[in-house]
């Protein structure tokens, strides 16, 4: 059962915390980005990237751009995994 995770081939992980409570605790710009994200990001991983960017003195816009870049990298990995899976099943 995928629920709202879609058809990604990326690994899923169980979370110990309540994801909605974690989401509600995020900074407002990060919540807005996460609501429109293409992948099912965990609030904890987004907050790690956010906090790292804030420690480096980045603006909110720069941090959100970094999140977009990380998401694009994950989508590329997902596409490569899907193509590899299709290629290996065709070879059989």
C-alpha cells in the first residue's frame, strides 16, 4: 500500500515522531515549499537542510533553492533506478 507516496523507487523509512507535529513546527517558508514538493520529504530532513543553511548565513530563498536542487537530484536518482529496473527485466 503506497498511500500518498506515489510510485517512487526510492527507499521509504519509518518515522518515530508524529510527522504532522514535525511539519507544524517548521518555519513557514519551509512548510510552503514542502507542501508543493514533488517527493514525500520528511520534515526532519528538510529542517536539517534549513538549519544548515541558516548556520551558513544563507537567505530563505537560497535555502529553498538548495532544497529544489536536492529534490532534482533525488528525482534523477529515481529515474535512473526505474530505467535500470526496466532494463534488467527486459534482459531476462
